[in-house]
């Protein structure tokens, strides 16, 4: 699998569909698969922290969740195939895995959100098997990995937010051998319906970020990470050329 170096993050050059197929293949073969889905903000922040960058690059799959990452790859002269968002990969897995009898576990968000997400997903994908949910609010003394291991799911959606979810997966993947662990941020909130995803037209035009800004103007400061990222990528290309 080709990996594209974007400011030190080794991003997998795969489509969302290809990512889902890789995850399913590895899961059927009982191979542990860590999946992280960084956007430009995450890469811009993590590249300044060697430990977090190491954690990011430990993933078997590192897919570009934001269009900014795809734009950055083009600036570097090594274009990615497409934006492969974590939520899209999750939906593909839910659809395809039910045919093989693979099971899921939802870890993250509030307890009631996780349960509502489970109910909604079971309606959306009849026959899908979700063997448990757990709140994303826990203490360091809570052994969540043991609880999940007892439920014995094949695929685990870890939705704790950027940084926390990657660290949790990195620390606990060895204890969940043979599982697929996906760090996919706020996906459970979207499945539960407590957060609305952008309309399809915004997604197709790669303007999901703009829709979020319209709905949540307070995100403006966070959105500044995108132009900073583009400037960083441009500076890197000017300094190093195409690698």
C-alpha cells in the first residue's frame, strides 16, 4: 500500500472503499488493525509533537479525513486518490461486515448517545451485530479494554476525540489482538442524530468544513489550522521539492 508523507504523517493512499476492504480482509484473518483518520488540523498539531506523530504513524491505515490533507498532497506533488473520511469508512464497514457476521462495539461519547447510535445503526443496517457500547467518560482506573475484550467484537469504533482516541488505541491495541480499532471522532454523535452531518451537496463540493463553520461560528479559530497547514505544506515543498 502506497503511503504519502505529508509533514511527517504517512498517509495511506486509499479510497474509502479500499480502506474498508483492507480492514475487513485483515479482520477476517485476525490481524490487528489500527485506523486513524486525521484531518489537516490534526496533522498540523501532531507534527509538532514527536510522540503523537509516532502514534499516528503506528497505524496500519492512516486515511485523509479532511479535504485539506488531499489539497496538501497535491501541493507536494504526490496526490492522494480522495478524501477517505472516517464516518464514510464506518458506514461501508457496517454495510459490508454484516454479510460476514462480523461484530461491532461502540466506545465513546455519552452513554445515552452510544445507545441511541446503536439503535439507529441497527435500523439503518438490518442484521448488523453490535455487541456493546461504552461511554467515553471514564477514569484512568477503568479497564475499558478488558470490558471490550469480554464482549469479543471484531471491529471497535473508538470515538474519544483527536489525541485521546489515538493514544487509547495505541496503548490498548496489543490487548485487543486481532481486532480492528478505528479512531473516528464524533461519528457516534452523527449516528445518534445529536449532530447533523453536512448535506450531500456540501460533501460532494468538499465544503463540509464551511457548513460546520456556518452552523458553529465559534469554530472559526480552529478553522485557522487549515490555512496554517496549507502554508506549512507549501513551505515544505519549496524547501524540499517533490520527494
